[in-house]
C-alpha cells in the first residue's frame, strides 16, 4: 500500500469502537450530527421520521430518534430539513475503464451522483498490461475519498485459444492479488466453457479466491440453462449480470446466485428482469443493481447508480426495495454488510440527502462522514496515481498500415460470395450470426447494402497482423471509418468502415496518438478521443472526456449511424465470450460453438 493510500485508510470498526461507544452513550461529542430528516432504513425496509444520526471517526455512532446527547463542543450539526437520509449507493459490478477515465476521475464523476462504493473488475487493463496494470488501478482506487474495491480479473484472455492478449492472467497471479488490501474477490468468470469442462486454471483461480474468503464473480452468457448452467454454478460463481429476461433472473437466484441487473450506457436489462420481484414476488434481497459499463457521457449527463435506481422505480419497483438493491444487498453479497451499505452503528458514514425517493435528486453526499459533494459539485480532491510510461506506450502496430491491409480477397474464380456477417443488436451485448451475398470486384469482396467491413488490428506485440470481416447494423454511408483501441476484452484495435483507405488512416492515427477513438469521413478526421493510458483511459476530467466523446458520437451520426449507443456496440465486437459471432486476432469466432469459423460459406 502506498503512503497516500495508507493515509486515506478507513480505520476499522474495532479500532474506533471505544470512541463510537462513548459518543453513542453521550460521554463524548460526535464529529457530525444530521437531524431533522427521514431515515430510510434498508435493514428493516422502513422510513423513520425524525430519526437522527451521529457520526464519529468516519462511522455512524448513533442512529435513533434523538442524537442530542451526542452533541458537544465542536460537533457540526446539519439540518436535513425534512429530506430523506439514504445510504450511499453501491455499484455491484462495473469496469472503470469503460468510462474512459482513471479511477480518480471516475470517482470525481460519480460521487456527485451519490455513488460512494464501487466494485470494479479491471480486466480491460489486465489484457493490456497484465498484473502490473491491475495493481496500478488498485493503488489509485485506494487513494479515493469513496470506497473502490477491486476484483482480480479472472480471464485474460477471456477465451483461451480464440484470442491473444497483451498479457495472460495466471492462477498464481490471482493467488498473489488475493493478499492485496483492496481486493474484494475474483472478477467475472467469463470463461464459462472452461468452468463447465473443469479447466484446471479456472478452478484454481476460484479455489484461491474462496480460500481467501472472497467472492467469485460470475458471467454466464449462454442461453442454455440446462446441465451446463448447473455445472457452471457448481464451480463457484456467486453472481451473474448477463441475464436479459425474467427467467434468467429467476434461474440465478434459485441456484443461490445473486442476480445482478444492469443499466449501463448500452445495456437495458433491468426492466425485463425486475418483474421477477415486482410481479413474480421473489425475495428482493437476492437482487442487485449495477451498471457494468458506463461511458463518460452517460456519467456527466445522466448519472450513475442514481440513474439505475430511478429506472428500477419507474419499472414498478418499490423505492425502498430499489434502494436495497443498490446498497445493503450489494454489501451483503461481498461480505461487507457490517462495513457499509446501510445507515447503522459502526458502518462507514456514507449517506445521501435527497428530497425525493422517486426522482432521487442527489443534494448532498457524505462519504466516511465527510461532505464530498453537494448539488452536483465535487467538494474534495480525488488523488491521481503517477502512471508510468509503460502504461502510456501500448499501441504497437509494427508498421504503417495501408488500404491493402484491409482488402478481403475472394475465393479464386468467384464472382460473388456468401459471407458471414456480425449483426449488431441495438442496446444488447449479444450479436447475431448473419450471412450476406456480396459482390466480387477485381478479386476483392466489396461490402454493400448496409454491410461494412470490420478489421481487428493487432496492437500488443507489433505483429502488423490484420484480420478482416464484415459487420452490419451501424448504417454507415459514404467514405468513412471509425477505429478504437477499446475493444473488449483483448483490446487490440477494432476498425469499422466503408472505405479501406479511411480504415488505414484511422488505424494509423491511433498509432500516432497512443490509443483512443477516431472517426474519419471523406479523407478528414471528424473526431478524436485520446486515451493514452493503456489505450483505454484518459487522465483528464470526465467533463472534458465526455465532450470529446460527444463529438465522436456526432461524427458517427454524420457518417450515417442511427444506432443508440453505437460506440459501445463497436467496442464489443471482439468480445469472444458473448454469442453469437465476433472477431479476434485469430479470425472470426462462432461463440455459440466456441470455435473459429471461416469468413465465407462453402459454395455448392
């Protein structure tokens, strides 16, 4: 642990218990008393009018109807003025890198929205920088004024044999990370075929996590809930966020898992699953709200976990139950129910003042007893880690790319081909495995009628390799290309375009700037988002990154794209653990079979 992290360390309940007891008994003054509000008790699912809280040493000392005996000289008194006091919100599963921000800037962006606890899986940076990158994320997380717990990534590569990453995570890496102070468990176990078939490494990673008394995160993206699903659960994953239907949520909780329902920038899976609680009547304490992936524009313009809770309420969920799903349920799942997630004695004093439980305006945010944000403004600093050059020089193309690198040769003698096409599905992670009849001109296959070219450019080992294919659903027109070094999960470079010349220009541009996203049209760059840290993150504030990201979205629209959150879809085109069809540095991947497949259908 760094010196700065040690200075920021929250003292344990045991360490400060003498002071908490003295304050609660009235023998010592509290640091802070909040009174005149309505306490939302997520432990008992009650709203308690007039209850007051006394805070000392960053923890709740007294929670009850009258804290006047805790007030002494030097006690700060805050009048809630009839507002609700709710626990700080928790995000049960997410990836900080998806916000294009470092942990510090992510904390600065989400704290004003009431998020005081994050459980993040940095498997994006693990694919680029390995265990060293995970440690950098972990160390910056520990510096923050809110609680950021790190899950050690489990799957880099996410699907061994189907992709190549910059680094590979081993069972030994997982065992080492379990001793780090900020590690809360194992990140989502995406290699579900490996678990089902008893892969020794996957089982060893889960065993090391369980031996450390920590939580194994799940990721079961297959629609098959038969024997394979039961085998996966038997391996140890304790939660799953890949459900998209009520039956998915029901199946998870019936097996003792927590159903994590996500509302991110591109995932809208709460409405279709929360009926398991609101209509089917299942026990809501086994359901957790999360974001999974939120880009900076969503954070700046719409919110974070407050957005998710509001959405759950609009979908028919009782407001207090929705709050439980974003506070105590999450804390309990990770074994932290006596540390955070509720307004109760001994817990970290993370509390929000809001005037409405349905609209949920975040009017004041206290983290560990400190006022950290008020009316959307961050009031305290979020310290930065000193990112080394090794984290900033990660885009290695090996050569200057040319239009010819993106040419797709047709089978000899063919005048047309039947090509396999990745079909993007709006607002969902899965893709469709489509086919299209495409013409051959001068020996090269030409995309048309809504089909674009897609290429994966290797960027970790400077091999100069380019894998080409086809994609549909974006609606691009004219001479254009978009390239990104954010390409879950291997994070090579994904380039989509209608022009091979534009594709080469876009790819080379990212090689020049060290990573990010760029959009090109008619020979000119329309937008650029620089992401110099691992080709995934900017160290600039969220507002700046969001502005550049907004310009990027506008540029995509100028190229004909009408798809909602199209960039998030773009970034997932190499995610070879979610069906049906993806692209990797090894070729086209049939994810329903977990095997490489040919680009063209065989001719009769």
